[in-house]
C-alpha cells in the first residue's frame, strides 16, 4: 500500500518547504513594518496643557505637513493648548482649533512653523469586516506602541463623553488602552481609516475608532467655522446592506443604506420617518451609510425642507422633513 504522504529525508527539501510556508507571513510582517514606519512618523504624543502645566496623556496624528493634528475631544477638552512629542523626541506646542464632542474629535495646530511628516486620511467606506488594521499610540505611557488586529464590525453606535450617540463607529480587536485615544487606526494601504476613541471596560478585544470619513467632515467644519454646525432630524441609524432584489427592482444605485433604529420623540423626523425605514437618498443624493447622512445634514439644511427617500416594508417612499439645528454641546 502506498504511504498516505511522502516525507523527504532530505533536509534541504524540508528547508525549502518551510521557506515556502512562511513566505506569506514574512511578506505580511514586512508590509506591516513598512506601513508602521511610514504612518508612525506622523503619530504624536499629546499632553494637554494649561498655564504651562500638562495633565494626562493621549495620542494624535498629523494630517497635514503644516501642522494640523487630529486627536480625541476627550483628550483635549477643557484645554486651549497641548505639548506634542514626535517619534524622534522633538517637542512642539499646539493650540486647539476646535473640537466636536459629538464625534469625540478635536483639531490642533502646531504653533511653531515646521514641515512635519503627515498621514493620509483614507476612505473608511472601503473597510470590510476581517480587514487587517494597525493601531499606533501611547497606551499607559508606553510611547508609540503598535498593535494589530482586524475590523470586527462596521457602523456601530457608541455613546460619546457628552452623552450623545456617535454613529458609524469602527469596531476592532486591535488592542487599545488608555493613552491610545486620538491615535490612528491604519489600513494595510497605509491610510488612516479611523481615530481610536474607546474601549469597553472589562472586555477584551472590543475597541472602537471614529471612521475616517466622519473625521474628514469634522476637520473641514472645524477649519472653516471652529465648530460643527449640524442639521438635526432626530434619528439613530445603522449602515446596512440593501437586498440585491430591491436594488434591481427599483433601479437603486446604492449597495447600502441607513437603517432607522430609533427616532426621538417630537423630533423633526417623528412626523414622517418610521423605525425600520431604510434611508437611501437625501434631496436626491445617494446615502450609502451613516457618514453620508451626517455629511449631508450640514448647516445649509437647517430650517429647509428636505426630501428623504426610504425603503419601507420593501417599497420605495418619498418623505419630507424640515431639520432643525442641533443645540450647542453640553
């Protein structure tokens, strides 16, 4: 009888087989090391300061060579400036341009002009569950620590420090600890796809980051206005895939929409939208996720009637809503 498998007694054959087996792991390791070298140069330690005295430690990521730095609102809140330290040990001072507590994001600018290494904000819509991601930050004071994991889920909702619900949050099992807050979550393309924001106390492998598309919107608003002016409709939603049958039947360009999970009582949406509606467009513009809805509900739509296209019980429906303006943050 022939043996189930043949094993060579030649050590050279064994070595060649081992080399082939580990080659993909070596390639992955080298790829991750290369992206850490590239993006890690844009990561800074953030120490909020008042009257020259620092309090606490967080992380941040430089997003433009002239010194714009993204971090978490809960890192910078209550402070007008911060001391930054880069991977080469250089210290810099930065001032707070603005913060958005609804998304737990804050924007700083380095005050002394210098050209800095900057990371690229990527498109978080391209993320899929199972994608490998890398987190870089300063957990528990251990500077510029790197952890690796996968995207566990997309479109999560998470309660911000001010009590409001953050939508379109990325869940990952890349290990995060206090001090990681404000650091980047990085894709294998070397792009920042999230800003690390929170962990669940007592849990393991359940960590969260604000999606980079949300961060892009917030950065633009903070640069232009120093705050984020938002239209308010009063819904909480989740990004969900659309059944292919419906997209074909109704010729929808969407692959995804926003599932209405809850509606606030007496809100602008309460008179027209219903729980379990799936929003697919706003004023004719395609809505493929919560970040699209957040972006479209900007200050220009406050007090103006908008048309909301939804799928309700598998049928298309056009509704109208008059958004108010979201009240000032607590």
